[in-house]
């Protein structure tokens, strides 16, 4: 134990101790200065840059300042920086192979921040995930889904796949698929749908709702009716107008048919054998089956 | 059921925007066309409720009744606890908070180089204020208007309210309703083409409200000039009450102040690009 102490005392000459103190002061000062500079840049950038760009700028600047001070501290301790840089060159090749994915995410992140397809607070849809953007970082984008889950999506995925920004434009179209029975008068249904849309205050008066005759389906005539709403009223309109359409159809006796099936036994020409029974007897039979 | 006090004030006695004193545990019910507005005072709080009746009919008058208790089935009911023991409630007419897109029930055509004047009647918002100086608790529209979009495309434009109007050209034909404002709109066509007016966008937030001694509400005259740009129109908002409103006094200032020259998407005949894709 005493040997260790004597060795340590021999190593820690006055100069070395001073160098150590200087390096420590440099590190602490560097940390503080990087924080102050980052805060100042954040203040300057707010209002001029978007939130995620200013966040990125602050990070880059604070890391740069910190690196400078770390290098200076190492220099104080007597490290030869030329050798360090050479070693860093070799290391970076190795690190480059090892961190391919991260690097690709990083580059994708830079492109993403440059392209700005969405901003913090936007609602985006990627694959099956829909959520509000919490942050756009160099490696990934963080989302909060509507069932309150935290989702991290690598930037590479965002660059490669289709991203839908749902909150980009102020108005949205609500697409409703409606099937009505073949016996109904489609012209009358069209009028009725437009009346319902006209009565709903959330449905935009203009652009006019879109009415599309989708075709003759298996058991119904298929119609698409698409009214427009402000983006914040999208869900409410989608809910209210479908209820109102159902109510209007019920009032006018318009049928929304179930799928129809025709059953054949054996040959298509032979009908089902049907037996007519009494009202009361029929009920009890039906109840038992 | 609400028990109404015997004394009921009816339209014509005084303007509806004059201050009224309400005793604790008493309330008032106003009716303005489709809107029923309830204001009820408790010891330390005010309760404000409102509901709309369905249908397009709008009776001309308004009425106010005293209430001993609030009806149980008011659709929207809110409680407010303002500081100070205020005992007076004042309703204030207020213009809509967005532009109004008035659609004449029948399109109107203005020939090149001509000028026409129409009267547009618009429902107002009613601000419920208590105390002196007035503290606004709630703003309620007299009629719930449908949202609409004014713009050259679905990407670029602004949100407004849609209003169906008869766009009457003669003032005598206007129904007299104290809970709507009348805006004289002068449309001048300085282009070489016939200008079909199937919708007129009125920048209502820039308009103040004046009241005439007979209890009707007016806004400034609005002049829209159609030049060669088919989408935009020059807009001029008059500085005082229109000449039709004799002896009018200003009741409410505009929500926003206009810059000297305004250009608006006034006639914007648009929307063909997105009426039928898919």
C-alpha cells in the first residue's frame, strides 16, 4: 500500500498536479460555456427557425464547444493530439463499418430536417402507426399514438416509406361508403344526402360534398359520399353525419341492405320444400330452433 | 319546468342590449329567433345556458322573461364565477368572428361598368357581460352557421361561415329583425365581363355595429370592386353608419381593425378542381 502511495507521490509532481487541475477547470468551463452558448443560440433562433431545427442547432453547437474543450484538456495533460487523430482515423473506419445503420439514420435525419415534411405537433401516419410528432431527432422520430403509446421510428424508415401528414392542410374530406337497396331511387338518395350535409353545421358548405356512384354491388348499390370538414372537426363530422344519414334513411324508409344469399338444393330448378304452419305453432317452433 | 314570473318584458320596451339587474336566485330568459338564452344568478356565480330550435323560421321580435329557476333540460349550461358581486347583466351585439360567405338564393348578375347595391342580413353573436366595466362571460351566436372554406384551392384559403341570403335590393322588403345586422353591400364591376354573384364574402370581423333609435342594427357600408383579377376584389369599408341608418349610434366596435386597403376573396368562383376526383 505504501509503495503505491510513494509511486503516486513521485508521479504527482507539482507541474503534473497543476496540469490536472487545469484540465479539470477546462472541462468544467467547457461544460458551462457549451450550455450558455446553446441557450443563447436557442434564444436567437426562436422565431427564425422551426422548433426541430433550433433544437438540432443547439445540440451541434454545444457538442462542438464541448469537443474543443475536451481536446484542450487532453493537450494540457500532455497527450500528443497528432497521434490521437491518427488513431481516430483508423478507429473511424472500424466504427463506420460497425455503425452503418446509425450513420444511415443520421444522414436520413439530416435530409428529413432539411425537407420538413412535418413539424413537431403534426399528426402523421406511417404504415399502421398514427400519432402526434413529439420530436424529430438525428436518429429517429418520436411519436405519441392516440392510445398514448410512445413510438420511435428510425429516420431511415421515414425516408424510405410513405408518410402521411394528416394535419398539414386546414380542411379534410370525410369519405363515407354507403350501400342502398336496388329498389331505391338513387336521385332521391343523392338529394337526401346533400340535405343532411347542409343541415350539419360542421360540414363545410364549400367545397361541396362529393357524391360518387361506385357501382352495382352484390347486394347493394354502392355510393361514396364525401363531405368536407375542418381538420379539427374531422372525427366529429364523421360520427355525427353517419348517425344523421342513418336517421334520415330510417325516416324515409330507405333500406341499407344486408348481403343477400340465394340458396339452392341439389338442382337450381328445385325449390325448397316449404310447410305453412299456424301462427302460434310457428312461433314456438321458431323459438325452439 | 321553469316557473316564469308574472311580469314579462316584450320587444319594443327598450333595446335588448341595455343593462338589466338580476336579483340572486333569479334569472332571465331571452329569445332571439332560433336562440333561447338563459342567464341565472346565484350568490357567487352566474350560470349561462343556451339552446337552438331547429328550422329556418325566424320571428321578427325578441322577448325576455324573468325566471325563478333554470329549466332542467337546457342543452348547454356553464357556470362562471367572476370576481366582485356583480348584479347587472348586459348583452352586447357582436359581429361574427370569421368572414361570412353570403350566398344569394338566386344568382345576381352585374353588367360590366355597372354598380348594384344589395342588403345582406346577418345573424349576430351575443356577448353576455356582467358588471361595470363589462366582463364578457360567453359569446353565443343567434343562429349556428355552417362552416365553409373560401380559397382558390383546398390548400390555400380561410375558414368562414356560410350564410344564405335573399340579397334584397330594396330596403323596404327586408324583414325587421333586431337580432341581425343589415349590411349594405355595393358591388361595382369594373371588368369587361358580366359578373355573376353567386357568393359574396363579407369581412364581418372588420365591421362595427350601429343601432338606430327604432332598435335595429346596422354595419358600415361595404363596397366591393371587381377589377380584372377574377379571384380578388378591392374592399372598402365605410367609416360611419350607412346613410339608411338615420340617427344611429355605435354599439360595438369591430373585432379587428382594417388596414387602409384590403383585398379579399370576395366573389371567388372556384372549387372546380376538387369537386369530383377519385
